[in-house]
């Protein structure tokens, strides 16, 4: 299922439960907190990561005057930030077991604004790529490219924007491809 198809929220019931898609002892709540603190720009703009699950991410943006534009609606840059955060959460949840070995880099992005955004905004993202294929590319070439989609909704669950982000995954410095 893609984010464009209107994916529902990620499973928030796993927040403190150990799951098999994370490193031993880690919980989705720990990953969420780590993602929230890792990007100072998102902290500055009050972007919060919501529920995450394997291959799925959710992020939200409060209704705050400093995030509005001259029309009193949510600024396009703030919408972009929350969509990128949701896509990043979906990507990071998928590759959580390899986070210490991988470097993630956003290469390109496109956003389409569908209507004026007002109130609290929630972005939802699903990674639709074949994970085994991506790991194979990493083993063979040391890098993999993938697309992640995000859809942004207002408080009434009306779709306000949609995004496509292109990421590159690379093994970090000193990481051998056979460690995947």
C-alpha cells in the first residue's frame, strides 16, 4: 500500500514493545525519540514523529503562528519539513537494524500542494520498495536509490499535499558490503 492510497496511521501499540525489525532491546518508542532529536531543523519547527512501524512513518506539525505564512495557513516549507520527517521515519524504521552502518541522504524531492493547510498537519509515509532488493544493491554496489512517498492531511483528514522523495543509502565509512 502506498501513502498516496491514504495509508492509515502506523501502529502506535508497539511503542514500548520489542519488535523483530529493530536491533535487540530497542523499541519503536526509542527509535521515534532518536529520530525526533536527530534533526535540529525539525526540533526548531516543532515537527514530531508519531507512530512508526516497519516501513511506515508518521509525523505531525502543530498549529502554531510561527509556522504560518502571510495568508494564515501553514507555510509550504513547514509542510515540506513534516512530509520529509514522515518519509525519513518510514525509511529509518525499515533499515533500523543497519542504522549504525548506513548513511541516508535525501537526493531530490517534489511536493504538490493540493489545498490550503490549516490546523495540525499529519504526514504519513509508506516505503513501498523491496527491502531485499535494496539490500542486494547495497551488497553489490555499496549504495541503493529508492523513492518514498508521503501524504499530508489536515485535522479533518483532508489531503493537503503529497510528496515524493528520492533517497540514497550508502554504507558508512569503513563498513564492508558483506556486513549486510
